[in-house]
C-alpha cells in the first residue's frame, strides 16, 4: 500500500497503471472527485447558500425534489461531460440518459450516479451523500440505451461520498475498498482508510421498522430474533439503527460492521423493491463486497441481476457476510416451506393469553 499522504489521483494512477486505457479512467475519477468537492461545499453552506427547501415539481418517480437534488445533478454533469472519457451519463434525477454535448468528444465509459442520496435529510442537517458507478463499454461512442443495461458485475469502479462532519470519498476499482478524507486546507482527498474490511459478524442492523406490517416472513423472523436478543435464539443483544440515508447506513457498516435491509414488501405490490438497481444497489453492493461483505435481494445475487429498465428497483440486503448469509438461508427456507413460523408478539411469552 502506498505510504504517506497519498492523494486520490496518485492512488488511482497506481492501481490502474497496468491496465489498458488507465489514463482515461484515472482522469474520469479526478473529475468525479472534483464534482464531489463542489457538492461538499454546497451541502456545507446549507441555508447560507440558499440551497435548502423543495421544488414545486417532482421527478418522474413522483418524489419531491429538493433544490440540492437539481444543483448537485448539474454539478456532476458539468464536471464530467467535457473530458472525453464518457460515452454517456445516467442519473436518478433524470428520466433519460444524458448525451454528451456535440462540442465535446465521446469516450468509452458510462457514469451512473445518484447525485444526492438521502436528500430528505438535508433540511435537518443529517448526513447525505453521492453514489456513483462506472462501466467500460469497450469503445468510444455516443452511448445507446442498451449500453446501460449491464449487470453490476461489469462495473469497473464504484463508490460514494458521504457529507458529514468530514467529507469522505469511498472507492473501489475492483481491488479492495478504500476511503479518502477531504483535506479542506489543500483541497485534496487523502487516503485515510486503506483496505477497508467489513467484519463478518455483527450485532447491529438497519431497517425502517415502520414498514414491519408489510414485510415478508423471512425478514419478520430475522428482526424478531434480533429484538429478542439474549433471551432469544441468537443469545446476544442487537442494536437497531435507521438514518434514512443509504450512504450514511453503508458507511457505518463499512466502518464497524452491520447489516442494511430494504427488503421486498407488500406496501406496493407492483414493485419488486424500493432501491434503484443502477444508481444505488449495484455501486453499494460492489463497494461492500470488495470490503469482504455480501449483498443480495434475499433471493438473487444483486450484482448478477440484468437490468431491463433505467430506473428499475430491487430489494436490497447488504453488510456483514454471516448475517447476510443467514437472511439468504431464511428466504430459501421460506420458499421451501421449511422455515420457522413467525409468531406475533401478541401471542408470545409475554402475552395476556399465556397459560
């Protein structure tokens, strides 16, 4: 591992030195880092910059857009469109892929991103982030729709930035997961967390408990066991966390372990899941798996799912390997009809109906 105050640009060049077209991907990562620095500045200014609040119109998914959703989206487009590395871009905030303007050359890479994950938290000063994913199409051209329909296994790089007390950019180029902290004095991202490893075991889980009535039995079974703690089958206590910012949830898992669940539920029967495969699930799954963790929909390997739509949604469970494997097993047992039935707390050990 490189020693000293290694900047992200130096790190990327060293990791990609022996690969074809390494200079193009290195230059693209420099542009992404520059966009992240601009977004970090916007987020930090908050009300002082007039960036807070919502727009009257929403996006194509029926979600309310924050002012910063639009501004951060523009920041990434403007920082990355001109360099000649990209065949095209796609954003959670845009209905269709973004074509590289005619005045700029096209490259071979695709940049897919969620410019401001967790933006519902921005007005209350809770950590938010940016998620990105990079694919290699193999040749310089103007991207077509089919170019974006790639599995997560085909990503050549993925990462996120988290805007908290400090700004960190966490990155994988397929050779481990590494964290860089923004040095505001020099303006550089400095390698501070090399070779991050997610602990295989954990006693911490993250899920939106308000949706419990819509969960499938495998999730109900797992969460019930965690809540029972030392008095239940797991024989140890668990802590529950929920920030409503996927970047913040995943960052905590990378730093100290845990499991994040946004499972399939019956709240919207016409939807397979709630998180977008291209913009959220794929990049975060690659980051976590490169750090020794695991990611699944409960029934499928997330990174092997072939997308059919640009804004396709999936269930997502990721984090500490042993806990994710347990949930995969619970889903398999449920499908086979051999699972342990979920018993409502109303009729459990502390029920008024107990003998």
